[in-house]
C-alpha cells in the first residue's frame, strides 16, 4: 500500500525516520504510557525504538497498518504518533482503529485532534481521489484516560459504547470506551 504524507494547517504526517529513535524513546518512556499502555516496555530504549521502526515498516509493507509521525509542519520535529490498524475490508464494511500517543512536550495543544482529523479526511476520501475509501474509524481507550477521551471527542468522534472491566491498564482493569466516526458524520 502507498503510505501517503498528509498535511494539515500545522502538521505534516509522515513516516518516522531512523534518526528519530532517541525522540521516540523519550516520548514512549513516561508514566502515562506505562500506565495506559502497559505492553510498552519501560523504559522504552533507543534499541526498542529501532525495533519498533523495523516492525512498522514490515507491517506497512504487508498492508496491515498505516503509521505516521505527527510532525510540526514548520520544524519537522516529531510530536507524536498516529496509527491506523485493524483494517477490515469486507464487502461494503471498511473500518479501522486509530491509536495515538504524544511526546510529553507536545501535549495539550490540540495537535493530536488535528492529526486524527487529517487521517480521517484521507481515510474517508475515495481511492480514486487518493484516499483509502473507508467508511468507519474507531478509537478504544480506558475510561480513566481523560486526555485520550478528550482528544477523540475534539476530533469529532462519538461515544458509542462502554465495555465494563475490559481494558487492562498498569494498576487494574478499567472500562473500555469506544468512539467512532462514520463517513456520513
């Protein structure tokens, strides 16, 4: 699959580069990541970042996910990450899940909501217009992850369900909140 570079007013969504392994390591080594994404090793070393980049390239080549570095359009500095994964194409059903994280220095400025909106615009655009031709994207997060929930809501996603005791986090099992966005929204 082609991996498009996407542009928004403030951002460039592009592939991560090997020379950004130190920045990735710093972004993924923090208390919030350890708590809400306990499957990410802590600390997340530069070597872990290099392995992650290699894994992303293999998954992209296999067509199982799209992954973008959310970079500042002016400086090209990586601010965070957005991933489109779990892509399902079954007849008229075309859906995928969105996951994201931010470097601690970049949190709180609406960057990720803008990035998600950019990915959604591309995802819903018809393939003959350079898009993916998707119909539904969704976000799942822990009920207690208020930052991730605000990001989804600010990006225009609707709360569509709560699964009780279905999201394992660092200290306990939390409820899982699902948001979605349809091509018709």
